[in-house]
């Protein structure tokens, strides 16, 4: 064993599948001065890897989870530590059969071989399954069973050969920090263990269920909860033993009972996600010495598992006579939003999280973090959904973590709608109009912690006025209302009032503020005071990191306005790159400023009723802020900034005012708008229908780090002189021969009828775009053409989809197909820009 | 038909390190599951095997908290037919008190419906937690039954039971007229695991409750103390043939080469 070091460039804590693969990937990327620690023994230190069921189903509706699962499966395969057993998800209910059609659609999107089976076909592949209790199955031949412990050992060995030193049975007692390069920031200093302290530049926490406890040592938070997944190993079973293999039959996921059956040599592992959520605080997990089995194999609570056994015997009768040889309450990690926690912690510079990762995606996610540490951002995939910086403070509390983990545990095998809303932990943050919106019957959708009205029941009368049709299939109508279409048409005819309080607003100030803002942004921020600039921020590799608005508020002050889904990540990024000389200060002013949007042809009349300011295009030009006094009645005037811009593509303004003044402005606008058809208008218009008609891109949907501004159609004619993050990569992309390979397009569905003659409406859940021959469309990078957003275009009378297409397929009128629920629907390319008011006459005219 | 009674105790299932509560009077079970004391698990298995072999009914009796019903159900899941719980009051327990309660419970069960004495009463040799080695002997004595402890084999031979136990270099064999009692040791058999159906069937077991008590016997526990730990460390010496020199070095350092 090497001598315990006092220094290292990077210390990785945790030698489960993630920590081992991480040091392996870091070694591949050239890191040599590495230390890997674990408090347990090797090769199985007692974390969740040691009791994992070790199988990978390659289809997930979520792009990050699916592609990183595939990436991981391939890494296991490349090491020869994987067997393709195949796997079948069986359905007992018609609802699940519909879900399996959706699984087929995602399989096509991600290029995974799959087919639907009749009950008899399921029984042909798995003869011990009772076909009488199922309606069908979804079969993936490439479902694989992997050896995660040996994979970890191999990856660790690879790192050791590059110089990594490994210390098992070494407990981390503290992670000390020192002042970071920016005032008020902290940076990693040392890892203190029971064998000594190691001064280090980087620390990675890959501690599975213990990750938050370890992060807390450094003053950081990794919001995850250790949760029980019950598993019983039953056998011996002759038909399994006769295979002579670890795995000889496809794995069966009994989706409607949230249960799986996976052969393990002569036995069957029966695992459950159906029992009550059982969460343990990290402090309540026993040590290796205290645990009867391993720390993460908690005592089995049989009462919780009994219903599952009955259901398992229904499906596979021979299980009934098999002995329960081993049964555990195995711990795994759950987060508040069911996504992993990857990346640098916002609290401590160079303290990295590689946590809440399961065996099925471990190697791929380790690669993500290794690339992030090496290149400044992951290359293998855009990982914004897993970015640890995404959380807002209320999401990091134990109360929130536990409530959310408990709520989504039983959805592990659930049928989850793309727009599904959480039941618990609602109304954590909301604009100052909440009581007014409730009176108007607002249906709230939650964006991270923020509540936003999606539509208002008070507008139900507009449905008849505009003759809006409902949707006949419940799935398509779930989390949707025809009112949202009616609100859209009213906005286009009259005007709408939109609560934008969830905007995350930051300010950069100081003598270096403008130069720093320019360093973050692709577009020029050194513009006259009062000018606002819509701009991408790029990754070092030139892909989208953010997409937001920056406002030149003063000579030495720049305001950043970004969407609620990206506020945490954007704040982290803006703080992370602050100059070290103290010339720029950062402030989050979200809670001080409220924003209302007023748009539609009557917007100038409504807003004009509150101010004498010149609201003409000359007096309040597009893209500029104008300071005004709004007369809110009763002698009350409110100072506000009018910003002529629109994410719905209509005449009007974003109105910025002090938070406490917001209700007065709301009331004054509603009063002034009564004669102008002003209606409160929800996010269904703002975020979907209005946006899609204008072809406006959304960060996290159309805009990801895998795409650059040229491909997204957001490149400006010239590149500014000033340096900015990602500039070199961006310049290379601009000078590439032949131009961008793909273009972001809007497509229109030309026939909605399914095989049963029902009109169907795509939900924007990565539905694949196919050629007329039914072939997938991919580019030379392997990026697939899929629906990134979908929704109605009420003013153009078409249902709209957005997708990247190879430029040769991007010409308007090109006929293609979209797959939805495993059926094909014809679509045609509408273009790369707006389908409504393409000349922006309403916006700028 | 043989009537066999098996006495079991609910005990913590600890890991390598056993923590003691702050007052020093109990095992800290915060992280622990509970199980049947291992000798008694073998006792249940032996009783079930005898019943299967010779025809008979197995009753399992426990003195413990309400949660000890879990251990009765577990016994039912591997073949026991009846489960009887004598709820413990949570106060101090000692072998005399426990044995007196069990003996009285057995008398009640035997007198109910004129059932008569159990042919065989099976104890574990000692419990996994307190390890007093007394309850079986005291109970049998209280009932006036013969008992052999340390039993590693049981044969039923008509009205007699022949048992054997290990001694250095061989076995001792005892024969007793039934009704009799034995204290069995782990290793007498390999207890089966419950089947799924067995587990589900055990959920339907109606647990009989007997409320009984007896005076303290005089033995009191002062405190539990955890002995100093011996820390051992595992080092991987290598893989495959390359590991041979390192293995040889270790063997040499141990003086075995």
C-alpha cells in the first residue's frame, strides 16, 4: 500500500461504481495525481453498488438518463463485463399498454431495438410467466446485466496505473475550505481523514447515500435522500439453474406492480418500487462494522414486501415455492427531482458532486463529471438536468428532499406525463399576485420552486367565444385546457397580462461589470445605457450554456434576466467566472423586482392609460428600457421600467417594478384593460403557443450544449471583438466549411388522426422525426431529430413542433413524419423562423 | 401424532460491532433488525423436520415484546403450526423469571382442552443476546421433565427420544422417555428459508396470547461493556500469478513458510 499522501491534485471520495469510474475517466483524460478514498474495504466498500441488481434497461423518455444509460451500458460492454439478457416490460392494464406504445416511441427516438409482444410471445421468451395476467410486453433485446464491482475494479486499476493512489478503510472526517479567488467565495483546501490530511485542489464526492453528509463538511449541499428499495433473492429454481448461466432469461419488469424479476444464477431477484417510501437519514445508516450485512443493506421489513410477493406469484407461479434466501431493504439515492447531482457545487469552488447516480448510469455519469472537471463542461452530453447548480435553496432542505423523494419513489415504474405536476411542496415561491390569481381560478404549474399560472378558469368564457375544441384522448388533454388556446387568441386579438415574477434577476455592478458581462455573452453587452440584449452564453466548447437577456442599466451596471428553470445554474456560472480583482459585484435581486408582461394589439392602449410617456416605437423602441411613472390610481404612482420585447411575439412590454408595487400595477392594468379585452394570461400561451408561433427557442429544450448558435439559428452576422467564453469554438464553427449541419426548424402536423380516427397531439417529449420511409434522422455527430417542444399555434391554425433537422431537410414544405405513441403522423417543415407574423410587424411595427 | 413445542427468543441481528445503549443495560438496536436466536432457529427446523418425518404438530412459544410476533410468523413460514406469545412487560428479566413464566405457559397450553403434555420441548442451547444457558434447564426442571443440552442430533424411537451431542473425539448418546426436553445447538441442521407461499401463509397465523408473569429470580444485570476492538485490515496482494511473491512474503512473515 502506498504511503498516505499529504498532497494530491484531486481526491475522489467513494469507491463505488461512480468513484471508480471517475478516477478511471480522469486518468484517461490525463490526470495522474489522484487519490481515491473509501471508508469501507475494497472491492465492495458497502455502498449501494454492492447490492445493486446490475441491470440496464436502455429506454427512458428522458434524454440525459437514456443516453447516459446507453453510454454506460456500452462502457460495461467494452470491458467485457456485460451480458445482453434482454428484458421485457409487461403490462397488466390498458393504460400501461399505452405507455408501452410511448416506450416504443422513445426507443425509436434513441435508436434502441425494441418490439411489442403479445402475452403469448412474452411466454415464449420467458416460459414461466403467466400470460393470462398480462396484456402484452415491451421487449428490448439489449437490456444488459453488468458486473459493476469488477467494472469498478478495472477502472480503478486503470487509474492506479496512471498514478492514482487508493486507500480503503479510510474515513473522511472533514473537508476544509479556504477563501476562494473571489471575495466571499470558498475553495477546497484539504481532505482530513483518520489517516491524515491531504491538501488538494479538487475534491469529488462520489459517496452515494452519504454524499450530502460529506458535502456538509465543506459547507455544501447535495440534496439527496437514502431510500429503501426492497429486494428478495428467492430460489433455488430448477428452470433457472438449468440455464447454467448468471442470466439466461430476459429480465421481467412487472410495470403495473412496480416490481421486477431478474434471474441471478439459480435464483430470482424480486425487486420492488411499490412499497411505502422508506427514507433514512445519512446519520442513521450504520457503519460497516455495525451493519449486519453492509451499511446499505438495511434489515428487511417483510410486511412492506408481502403484497409484492403475492403479485409476483400471480405473474410467475413457481416463485411461490422458492425459498427467500436473502432479502434486504437496500439503500439507494433519491433526489428532489429524480435527477442526479453532477458538477461543481455552487458553494465551494472545486468541490464536485458525482452523486445520486445508480449503477445503470454510473460509468457515463462519471465520464460527464470527469469531462466537466477537465474541459469546463461535459462533452459526452448536455447535462443541464443533472447539474447540481440547478437547485434553489428551498429545494435543498431536508423537508423538501424527503417529501419529494417520497413522492416520486413510487413513480420509478410509474406512468409519468411530460407535464406532470408535483402534489406536495407547492407554493414555495410565487409572485406578489397570488391571491388575485387564485380568485381568478388560476391553474398553477410549478417551475422548480415557483408557481406560475398556466391558465385561468375565469377565462372559460373565451373558449366558446373562439370556438376552441377540446382534446378527445385523455392523455393529450391531461395537464392542458382549451382555455389556454382561448387565452392565446384573445391576446392576439386584444391583449393579455402575464405574471413573469419567476424571472430570475441578477445584477453585475462595478467598474468591470460591462467588460465581464461581455466575457459571459456571445452578443455585445457594451451597448448604450437602456439597451437590452438577448444573448446566448456558451460553454468553452461553443455550445449553449444559457440563453437570456442582459440589460445595460447604467455605465457600471448590467442586469441579467433569465428563466426560472435556469436561475440556479446561471447564477452559479455568473459567480464562478467573476474577475478576481474585485471589479465586479454580483447580486441576486429576484426578490426585489417583479415583472409583468402586457402584450397584444391593445397593449399600448392599456399601458398608455397608466402613463403619459411616449409609448410609440420611437419613444419606446424595441429592445430598449424606458423608465416611467405608472399612475396606479388613488394618487399612487409607481416607478417602473418598460422593456419593449416579447416572447409571444406581439406588441407590448415587460414591466419591471419593485416587488411590493406589483399588486398596484396589476390592479391598475386590469382596470385599464377592462375595456380593451385584457385578460390574465397563463404560461400555456407565454411558454408554449405564443412562443412556438414565433419560433422562439427555449433553454433546455431547443438549446443545449450539444448545439451551437449557428445550428439554433441564433448567430448574428458578425462576432464582437471582445473575448467571451466559448469564442474560439464559436469562431471555428462559423468558419466550418459548408456551414451548420443542422438547423432548428418549426414543423406543422398535417394530419392528427391516429389509426382509430382520434385526433392526437404530441406532447413535446422527444418524439422522433422520421423520413417518409420511416427512417430515423441523425447527423454525423449522432444527434437525432426529435421534437424539442410541441404545442398549438392557434393563430396559424396548425399544431407546431420544433426539431433540429439536417439542413437538406429544413426547406419549408419538406414532408416528414413524427412518431407519437408508436403511430406515425405526417408533418411538414414550416421553416426555421416564425410561422406567425414572420416579419415581426406586430412586434416592431 | 407428536406434539412438539419450540421456545424461541427475539434477539437483535447485529453486525461485527455491537453497540450498547447509553445506560449500558441493552444492545443498541437503532440500526439493527431482529431475528430468532440462531440455536432456536435450528430448534424450529428440527421440530418441523420431526413433525414432517413422524407426523406431528409444532407449536412455537415466545416471551417477548409484541413485535416478537414476527418471530412466531417466521416460524410459521417455515412450517410451524401454532404460535403463542407471552407479552413481556418490558421490566427486568432474568433466567428464573423467564423460566417460571415459560413453565407456567406450557402448563396452561398442556391443560387446555385436556391436550396433555407436549411430547418434546425444544429449546435453543442458549440465547444469542444474553447467553445465560439457563432457561431451558430451569423450565424443564420446573416442569419435571428430563433435558439434555448441547444436542446435535434427535431421533424419535417410539415413546423415547434419542439425542446425541458432541464431545471431544466423538458423541455422547442419551435416551429419554417422552415427554422430555432438549437444548439444541446450531449445526444440528441447516434451517430452511421460508418460501414466498410460506411467508404469505404465515400472515394468516392467529397468534395466541397468554398473559402471565412471575417474580424476579434475583439475578440482575449490572451493565454491558463492549471489549476493546481489534482492528484488522485487508490488503489485496495482487491478482493471478503475479500475486504469488507477495503471498509468499506474507506467509514467510507469519512463519508458516
